C-alpha cells in the first residue's frame, strides 16, 4: 500500500528520478573529459566509475525520503496508524530503491557503452548493482531519518552516509572482479548479498528509532 | 548501595569528584608522558632498519589506540543514554567526539610521516590506513550532526543512534577494506603467544600508551566539566529571560 503510494508520488511528481538519472549521466560524461579519452584506461576503470557515480546519484534523492511526508503531516498520521514505524521506514526505503536504485542500475550498461566497457561485463555489472543498491537505499534511509530536522540536511546526509557505503562499494567491485575472473568466484557476490540483507533488516530499525524521537 | 555510575549520575557530585581528581590526572599525564618521551628519545635504541624514525611509533601507536578507544567510549555512552537515560552519558559522548577526532588525526598524520621514510610514500590505500581514515569521517559525521540540530536533547539522541550505527558498521568496514592486501604489519603487541616486540622498545611504548590514556581521561573529564558548566550557564540565562519576560508582562498588565 504505502510502497505503491510512494511510487505513485515519485512518478507523478516527477523530477526526482529524472534528476538522479540526469546527474548519473552527466557525472559519467564529465569523467572522460577530466582524465582523457584513453579507451583502454576507461574500460578498465568503468565498473568503479559507474558504481561511485551511482552512489552519488542515489544520494541526491535521499533527503526527500521522509522530508516531504514530514512537512505535510502525513508522517504523523503514519506514525499513529496501525503499521509499526519500522515497517513504514522499510516501505519508504523500498520505494526509494524501486524508484531510484533500480532505474540507476538499469541505466548503467548504457553508460558502460560510453566508457567502452566490455559487453560481457554488462550482466555482471547490473546484477551486482541490483543486489547492492538495497543496501544503498536502506542505509541511506537511516541518514535521511537522522537529518530530518537538521539544517543543511542534504549536505549532512552525504557526510553521514558515504562512509557507511564503503562495504557495499568494496564488495560490489570485488564481486565484479571475481565473477569476471577465471573460475567465476561467487563469494564476494554472496557477501554483497549479505550486506544488503543486513541493511534491509537493521536500517529500518535505526531509521524508525530516529523518526520516533522527532515525532514527539 | 549505589553503584559508582549511579552516584556519578548526579552532576553536582560528578563536578565535586572530578574537580578533586582532575589536578592529579593532569599531573600524572604530564609525568608519565614526560618519562615516556625521555625513554623514547634517549633510552630506546634506534631500529636496525628504520633508524631514528622508529621513534614516531611512540606517538603514533598510542594515538591510534585512543582513536579506537574514544569511539568505543562514545558508543558505550550512546548506549547509556538511549537505554539507561544516564544524565551524564550525553555529556560524555559529546566531550569525547572532538578529542577522539583529534587523536585519529594525529594517528593519521604521524603514520603518514612515518610511512614516507619507511614505505617510501606518504599514503597507500592500505586496509588499516583506509579504515582509520573512515573512522575519522565517522567522527566528523557525529560532530556535524550534533551541531546542525538546534534542540539539544534531540541532537543528543540522534547522535547516539548514529554512534551505535557506526559501531555496528565499523567491523564490516574494516573487514571490507581488509579484503585487499595490506602493507601494514599485523597486531604485534597484544596477541596469543606473547608480544613480538623487543622489551627495549616495548617499555617506552607501553609507558607512552599509559600516558596518552591518562591524558585522554584528563581531557575528557575537563571537557565534560566544561559542558556541564555551559549547560548550567544556559539554564540560568533561560531562567533570566523567562523572569524578564514575566516582569514585562506584569508591567504591561498594570
């Protein structure tokens, strides 16, 4: 229900998704201009660039996860409703993942073409991103909940949340390397999955605790 | 019978007790660090490979220990605030954050200066360096979050949640950056089978570690006292403002 409502809002209000995708494209476009258009170098660093740009793009829409509902009072109604606040936070994070994480992950191969990424790497790249982005949304929701009442919340989220994205990034990259390497090792991929599941469980609990403090 | 933490929950008793032990702490820190510096500069032998630069270790290692100890203290305080609602827990967490950040910074800078002659570079993306750098960012996040929320009780609790999230994530971050190879030597002082460090180097190191720890406790107690005094001044100012407003209302009513 709530997920559906949030998704509908995300689509009809527009803006957020378009901005995130546009930001993603412009960052990836600027990169070859900054470091030079050596195709071999680009294809080597492409997965890392795509992952980091994805993290930054997902950050853009995080401040809105709770803020718009907080401002118009619907968060108060949700907090007093039958649904536990943990599930409300989980639903909001899930909606963020579907409306931001998934489109960004699906856009990545298109940008991969610009960076001369090998075609064979695309399925692996998209798979790791789809598995890793739930962690991005659910950890990000904690940051969004903590900064709900803060001044300059948007800037602050980046400082709070980016250090916590380190494991996701490291294992996202390790999974790509291991799966493309000889033997197709899957263990980093499994650890990445574990990190995402971990975030999906613990993120809403921390986010709900932070929200509850601010609703009183 | 009250436990020590319960008795310390009364800020007045804390001020009383800490006021009495603070001079001793400061004196002890100065004496132990003085002795430790003497040991590390004049008694400890230069390393047969690294020469004199090994003396950086006597600052670097205790700072790194305290960088981690201070974060642990913040997390314990955060837990104490959220679960037991201990009145001084937030004062402790708030006071420890900048001190811990400072020790983390010292550990990073001295490590960098030590790495130049030893490893030939100021910085490598080694697992330990990276995780200490991220620890530094976590400290900055705590300080920034607290300073950007106006309501102090709310700021305290939100920062406590962030500290607990951080302490849960730290092992994961450490594990993830250790995935790659590391240049850094593994832990060599505390481990099963005894220390691998020669006693001539170990003794000054332990003295310095003790001195730094006492220094940290002294700084922490001093910062906590300042914070309690600041809160009292603020409470007095608020009371003053309330009284002045009441007076104006009364005058307007006449």
